[in-house]
């Protein structure tokens, strides 16, 4: 099915149109841009060190009227890392209406596996993840917490399908029209006197997740940015019109629902009434998470972050008369070897033999959920005095991090209190 579409030429996409059943070809049934949904069952499988970790990639498509597309709509996939089936087809025996799914699996290639991972700023001399620096503000902004590009371990998946751009049908005729917005009797298409529409570029795989195809703007009205970040060099586009070039958005409505009057406002592919199609697409990142936890226990005082060495629940200014200080909090910064999130299902557990763990509540731990974070995650641990003194002045909080398949890694914090 896709081979047929690939063979279509600039003189027309008749192969495509005949694929959509005749009664649907002009009015409905073709996937439109704003209906196209792509999701993953898990964004952070344990795929950096292990092959065959599986992720379901689900695609949902609907047409301009938000009616599910008919059976037979082909969705095409590419993956920057791991492997994925080339396509799936909506409906039929195995897929529901307007939907289909494929299974991505971890294997080589693993994106940028040979790139040296070094934090942008050290944490007291340490340039290994978790990347954080010493300023909480600069951590939050990403300046101190994001690796320079290219960032290893992040596999962009691209899903695309032949479809059309979305528009707002202001006059309810089911077609894209021009509109005399300012009622001066002249319709000036160059000044946007059309029904509003989304204008999209050719599909591309956004390896570095910056929204650009190699820093070429998608909008026809924006100048291209010429500086190419290292992490964007491997990006590929899908040459829908076979002109050998990446085509930006063309400033025109590209779709089968072009009304017969406003053909100048619609992309011309040589078909009657400028009825055109385009690849609609989405990029999503799958983190191929590593199995070795990179962790650091940290104290945060205002904006300054320091290595947590211990907690004393007493103010010992007067050594003969220590005064309780109240509960205190330390923070665990957590990443994998590539400064990405650890895998889905990673457990962060605790044990404590002096003082009382107030957060996480009930002394329970944390679990890492599905996420695609490209910087360390932070977990809080708040320790207070026991309800009944345990006749112990010093002890330890031990925090242990373990991925589903990996070995546990622990960090210990000394806890002093009043008894
Ligand atoms: Ca209309
Ligand atoms: Ca990019
Ligand atoms: Ca092209
Ligand atoms: Ca367009």
C-alpha cells in the first residue's frame, strides 16, 4: 500500500485518492492534521542495556469532521533507535476504526551510544550525571541540568500518514473557503482572508526534539536558522512531492476539501480545484533508559545545592542544652547514565533506624512512572524526631534505587537527634 503512495508523482496522487473509497474521497475519510494522535504505552523502557523491551505505539486518526478514518488508512513509522514495524493499517480484523498500533522494541542502534556524557557544569568537581550544578534556579531552567546535544539514549519515533491540513469551516459548507474578512468587497488571500487553517511542512524525524527539521523553519514566513546543532544532523524528511528538497509549510491550505472558488488559496498539485494532500505527522521520544542508577543526595538552602552529609535534628549551639530544630528535608537527584530518566518501574525504597521519615508518607518509597525526562528527577525525603525517643542519638537513612532489571544502588545519610 505504501509503495503505491511512494510512487505517486508531482503530477498527482491519484493512487492515494483511489485508495480512499469513492464516496469519501472529496468530503470525508481522509486523516487531518489536528486529529492525528500518537502515544506510547511507556516512554522510558529499560532499553539501554537490554534488547527486546517492548513499547506499544498507538495511532488514532480522524478526518476534518472528527469522524474516525475508514479501514485501510496506512500509518507509516520510522525510529531513530531500536526497531519498529514499517506501517500499520486502520480498521479491519485486528484494529479498531480509525486506529492501529505497532510494537517498538529495544535493540541497536542506540542513539549516540559512543558520545561522551559530561554534564555542562560540575557538581563540586563531579561532571557525571545526575547533571545539576549548584544552583536550583539554573537546574530548573535546564542550563545546568541538560546535556549538550547530542543527547544519548533518546529515540525519536515518527508516525505519518497521507492526509490533509485542518481548517475551521466558518460558513458550514464542509469546504475550505476564502472569506472577505474586512468586508471591503475584495478578497486578499495574501492577507489571510481565508478560513483559518493549520499549515504544515513535509514530515521529518525530529531527533533532537527541538521542533525543527535541522533548524529549517517549518513556517513559510519564518527565516531559516542556519546554525546546525550537533544533535540535529542525522534528521531525515519524507519527500512527499519528490522534489528532492524539504518543503516548508507553503502558506496555503493543503487538502481535498478546497472549495472550487478559492483555488489560489490552496496548494496546487495539478489536480482539479487544487485538491491536494500532505503527510500529517507526529514525533515522540522514547527514552532507552539505562539500568545503572546515578544518584546524589542533596541539601537545598535557598538557591544553593550542596551534597547532603547528614541531618542533625537538634540545635547544639549550647552543647549542654540542645534544642529540637524540627523536621528537615533532603533531596535525591536521580538519572540514568545518559542523564535521562531511569526506566518505568524503578523503585526508590528507604530504611531508617533513627528519626522518623515523614515524607514519603508512611515511610514508603517512590516509583518512577512513564516519562521522557531529559534531566534528573528529584525526590524529597523529610525526617523528623520519632514520636517516642528510641534511645538512640545517631543512625542512618538508607535510600536504595533499583531498576526492574538492574542492581540496587544505595546512598546513606547520617541522622542525629535528641534521643
Ligand atoms: Ca467553509
Ligand atoms: Ca530537530
Ligand atoms: Ca519535498
Ligand atoms: Ca499548506
